[in-house]
């Protein structure tokens, strides 16, 4: 007869691969496999990625649970293997040691619920048995794995299936395609959400159409970044556009989106598009002055390869490359999530284009932290964007192209800002 109700192995895995220690989907997969390999029946799993790094998670099994907390910066994982019955949790231990690449480890095995210390209650358990018989465990275990886009203080999390459809460390960033439950497939660069199947239109329609409906005779457009292809797709809806040059630094982003997000990467074969896998910052240093009607900077956040897309030098080069009545539209960050980058970019654009020539367009994206995001403009000539001269034309275009965010009312209010945002970017 067993002398205890459960067995608990407390494990210290040390000198593990730090990248694995920060990879919520890999850890979830390994923990579930560790349980299954030892013959456990998995009921569900919950795993979270924490700020700035680290993963915590639990796999609930019929035989109790496996839990983990990781500290990638120390290459360390604290793991609890708690089991009841005949399951041999040392099989789980061996599996995890292997998966995590743990160069050293220690383990402490404890009996839990020693029968010498506890007493069985003498009560009628018939109703408990009945309840237990009614309870049906799901046929397949449920997974609860979350992707979190965050800074030190706030975050946005999306639950995803746990399967990673594309995962490549490019020379610039980690490029992943994950599948979220609510928003479909999602492109993530490092740990930031870039775009998702279900809400990409918010971003791509708003980065393109307000400017293009203000430049009815525009012919030549430059896109810096935009590797998923959504911005090029929207720009190319405008029949007056003769040529689009797109300069994306990371070929892996293009590859990932061509394979997994074909509705976004829909126009890469359009003969009007010249696609260059190159550094957009360098490209603009050598661009012909006065050559573009519209420059769109569809970059990611100001960390990693996109940092230079927030510099004075870069926007000075954009200004020079624009025609005299040209417009610049740049991914402008969020006044709620990264206020500093938002304000600094606006000051840069005010300095280069003029105090009244750097308006901001706010729009809503559910999958970016805080949901409130912006495009920041630089207007080189005297164009007034939010004056709707072509209402019918916009209505016709919206209906013909099946747009789902942009319309003539939004156009008329492109630069409407809440008071707190006006205050943030008040001209000094
Ligand atoms: N935090 C997200 C910043 C937006 C980055 N660009 C998205 C690319 C969509 N084409």
C-alpha cells in the first residue's frame, strides 16, 4: 500500500538555453509532451509570457499537474512535477532536461500527503461520486497560450493556438506567424504584433487612402517597410498610381506573409510594384530629389531595425525626395502606449515640414497595445487633407473596393484629435 497520496519532484534546471526559456509556445509544447510521455492524461494547459521576459505555466493532468516558471536572463527554470498514482514523473523530468538544454540541474523528491500524518474522513461520499461520474473531461485537452505585446507597464495579450506556423530568426528580428483565436493568423516581429488577418484593414486602409484621396493625380509612391504587403495592396487600388517602389529590409517578413497571409501579401506580383529587399534608410539617402508624390513609412516600433525610421536625418531625406506638393505618412506609434516616441516623432516632423504641416491621424487597432494608434503626416505643399472635395468618388471607391474602415466621414475627420493628444503635441 502506498504511504502517501502524491509524489512531488521539485526541479531546478540551470544553464538552459535562454531563448527556449523565453519561448512560451515551445515551453507549452515541451511541458505537454513531458506529461504525455510519462503516460499522463492532459486536461488543459495555461501558459503566459511575462514582462520583460519569462514564462509561467501549468499543465493540468488527470494525475495532478506540472508547473513551470522560467527566468531566461538566468537560463533557469523552476519546475514542479506533482503526480498521483502510478505515473513516473522522472520520465517527464528527462524529457524537459533534454528540451531545455539544461547543462546542470538538481531535483528534490517529496512524498505529499503522507498517510501517517493525515486521516481519512469517515463520511458518505456517494454524492461526490455521483458528481464525479457526471463530470466529463474534454476529449482533447484545451490549451491556453497567450502572446503578449508589452512594455514595462502595460500589455496586450492575444490567446493563440500555441502552434507556430513560421519561426525564423532573420539577421534583423525574429519573424513569426502565429494563429490567434480571435484575430486569425498574426505576424509578430520579435515580441510585437504587426498585423493580423482580422484587423489588418484598420491599419492598411488608414495609412493609404486619406493621403491618396488628397493627391488625385499622384503617380509615384514609395513605401518604406510594409513587408506584409498590406500597404502596397491598398495603394495599388488607386488607378492613377503608375508606380510603387517598396523597400523592405527583411526578406523573411515578405516570405512569411506570402506563405501564410496571402490576402495581405496580395499584390507582390503587380507589374506596377518594384519590390526591393534593402535598407530603406540607405535608400532614401540616395533617392532622387522631388520624385515621389507620396512616401509611406510602414515601419515597426522604434527598436531594432526600425529605430532609424524615427530619426531627423531620415525624415529630412524623405522631405527632399518628395515632390513639392508631396505627402509623407509615417507609422506614428501610440499616444497611450509609447507617448515619448509619439511626441518626439511629431516634433521631428514639425521641425522638418513646418509647425502646421505635421498633422496626426488617430485610428483604432484592437491588436496593438491600448488600441489607440497613429499615422503622422508631413505635408510639403499646401494640400488640405480633411477637406472632402470628392465625396461621391470616395463613396464609390469604398463600395467598389469593399473597404471596411475608411469612408468619407472618416476622411473629413482624418486629423480630429482628443484634447489630451492636442496638448501632448502642442506647438512650442
Ligand atoms: N506596434 C505596431 C506598430 C506597427 C508596425 N507596422 C505594422 C505593419 C503593418 N503593415
